[in-house]
C-alpha cells in the first residue's frame, strides 16, 4: 500500500459557461519519505488538487464527481468536515502556500499565531509551554533571533522570514505529509535556495513525505525524487526527476523544459551615443519611527550610484529584494526626490529642469512597465482608456483617431482590437502585461523601464512576454532598463548588468562576461543559488546565509562582509573601490584590489 494515493479522481467546475473538467487523474502515488513534484503552468489544476486533498475545495462551484484520495489506505474524501479538521489538517497533512502573507493574520503577532496553533493541536498545553515550543520551532527553521521574531507582526518580516514562519507552523502539529504549493515563487534566488535546503533538511529529520507543486521544471528536477506533469487536469507524463527533466517524452514537457532553459544572448544593438547618464545618485529616506524608537536616521536606499546607458542597449539591474533596484529607477524617473546626484537624458540635466518643457519631454520619452499588471492597470477603466492615457496627456487626439491608435498599439503587443472594450480582470496575467506594455509604448518613448516584468506570471507567459519585449525593442530601437531578481530573464535580455547590494553597485559590466565569469563573491552567490535544467539533487545549489543587513545601519567596510564566504578581517573596515577588468567591467571587492596590485588575474 502506497503512503498516499489518488485513484480515478474526477473534479469539475461549474460556471456560467457550463461544467468544465478541472482534474481527471487515473492514478498518482507518493511513497513514504518521497518528494513528488507536480509541474504545470498556471490554470492546469495544481492548486485545485492540493485543495481537494485537504477537502478545502469550495463545492459548489467545484464538484468532486468520483474517485478516492487515500492516506495510508484511508479515503479522505469519505471523511466528515469535523474529522478532517480534528485528525487530518495540520495533524497528518500540512500545507505551505505560495503567498505567506495571505496565510498569516496581519493583526496578530507571530507569537499569537503560533501559540494559538500549538494549543489547538496539543490539548492541555499551557501558554508558557506553547511559547517555548514556538521558540524551538523558529530555531528549527533557522530564523535568527527567534525571541524577537515572535513579537513581530507579519508585515515586519521579509518574504523569506515569513515563509520560514509558515514552515514552522506546518511543523508545529507534527504532520507527516507536507503539500508545498509553489513555496518559493515570489522569493529571490538566494532565499529560494535556502528555503529548499531547509525543506529538504526538515523532511529528512522528521521523515516527512512531500508533494511539491511548482511551474518551474528545473526547480522541481533539483528538489524532487519523482515528477508528474499536469496538463488540463491530467498527468500526461510521470517518472523519476532525471527521466522527466533530462529525457522528456511529451511535447508539453519539452516545452516546459525549454521555458526554463537559458537562451542565446541577444545581439548587442547598442550605439556609442549615451542616452542616460547617472552620476553619484543618492536617495536617502529620513526615518522617524516613534514605535521602534528610531529617530533622525537615514535609510540609504541608493548610495552613490553612477552608470550610463547607450542608445539601443538593455541594462539589467539585479540583486535581492531590498537592494535598492526599484528605488534607483524610481529616483531616476523622479517618482522620488533625489538626495544628491545628477541624471542626464540626451545630455540634459533632468533634475535641473523637471518643471519645464524639457521635463515633460523626459517623461514622454521614458516610460515604465511595473511588476504586477493587475495592480498597475486601473480595474475600473476599459482597456482602450488605459492604453490611451499617455496619448491623452501628450497628443490630445480626436476620439476616432485615438481608437485607431489604441487598436494599433494592441495589435503590436498581439492583442485583438476587441480587447478595447474589456476590463483588466477579463485577461490572463500575461495578457494584462501585454496591455501594460502597449500603454508604455503609446507616447513613443526612447527608454522603457521594465520593473520585474515577468515575475508575477507563469513560465510560458514569461517566455511570450520576453519574446515580445525583444521584438518591440528591435522594431522601435528601444533602450531598456530591466530590473529583475530572476537571473535567467536578465541573461536573456541584457547587454550589460549592474549587480546591486545594499544600495551600491558591486559589479558592473557586459552581461556575457558576468554570466560566464561572475567576479564579485555576491554575484557568484546569486548564480550558485539557481537550479539549472538537468540538475537532480540539491548538492549543486549553494545558499547564501543570512539576511541583507538594514540599510538604516549598514555594516562598516565592505557592506557584504556579514554574508561573504570570502570575507577577511580587513573587509570589516576598508571600503572597496572599483577594480576594473576591462574598460566597461568593474567590481568592488578588496580581494580584487589585492590581486590586481599583485599583478595577477583578479579573483
Ligand atoms: Fe567579500 Fe571582502 Fe570582497 Fe567584500 S571586500 S566582497 S567582504 S572579500
């Protein structure tokens, strides 16, 4: 008897359009102690399956027509709601969701959440015992300073810390089967790697069986023993991680694999002419927080950043969340007032003339596409009005001409003309991002900033959006700044790369050089944390320990010394300067300086 088994499961969904089959699984088995990866793009039924297992699927509109879900031979579908709650959820099967923020009650501290969960599941446990058990669990998930974490609210923790709290909550009731639904989807590569390693350690220690749900085949290949590919609610291919990832049989699996593979670098279309020059830009935020007793301090979000961008070039800016990537571009775009420094666009000082006609020309020529198209598009506006907004500001066209231009812009991004009369919620994530791109092109800009353009959409839509960006760039000769924590996306589009850490650029240079030979220890750590297609097992993935230090009180010397595996004593005191490998490639690291002084190849 398998530890966990699904037999002939048929789940349908009722809507105004009729009844649709969402899951049709003949057989799926997971053996005790095994990690089974379930892969598919969005909308294939992965999350519906997780909810059905826990009997959390809302019925109606869901209809579980037939089938068995067996945990050690006991059919969960036959259990009553009361016995699922008392015996199964949390006690036998725990679940980690994609977005930890939505699982933690924002008005309770972590202590309240954990103590409540522990006392509900361990009858007779005193509050004091529950608090000390909560501290132990937070230690087990490797949260530094568990006592102070306990008194924090969810919003005061980083994404990675919140996910560790969720894992601690999953452990607190002693479940032996864990369903992890895309637990690292919105996390940086370094944090993703450390969360996966933590899950693997805890799985071994507690003898847990894991059902790991994801849309990224390379991630699943590295983490799981066996893999099933879910398409339209059916398992279309199944086998060991190595078989499925390295030798896929189905065309759909091959497409999933291709979506994860790094493609050839784009050709360098950049010209000599400098479009944008940033000189010693700083953005400090004043902090005056009475509750946390922080007074008259500065948060150095961007700290003395300089670079230039040539016409036709794509500059990728990478780094973990909180490194200052978005603040940097928002300051360049004058969405934040700069603390110091200059920005020149086509040779003109932007900050010196922001209120005049030159300032308007800059705004027309520089547009931005935000990370989440659901939030950046007004849900109460029709698509035609969203796309035409920049036209209304800069061109003031008549109604008929305006509509023609909107239809042209939509056609450019591959959307039909009838999209004009729909609202954003009627589109998929990828289509919404196309609408955002169409809007960004409406004013015929020269520079388009892409702020994490693919991070909130699934792998297939990601690829389509990347292809579209490349096509539009070629067609209109656009220059781009691309912000992303996804190095594969940056690799695919960028000509040059800036790696940021704690508000500073630590490595800057041609993308090909950096991807082939990352020089700074931080850049190397970012690369080491990515699972590559075909890797099986977690051995090849290295993690970067520790959190990014606070930019309110950054470490002395080299800001990376608190996490750097190569740090020496002098790194705590001396601030590294730029060491050049070539005219356009530098790093800020004392080891590089030292080796260059000795005349050797650096790092
Ligand atoms: Fe690491 Fe020291 Fe180089 Fe900083 S200066 S990156 S701490 S080796």
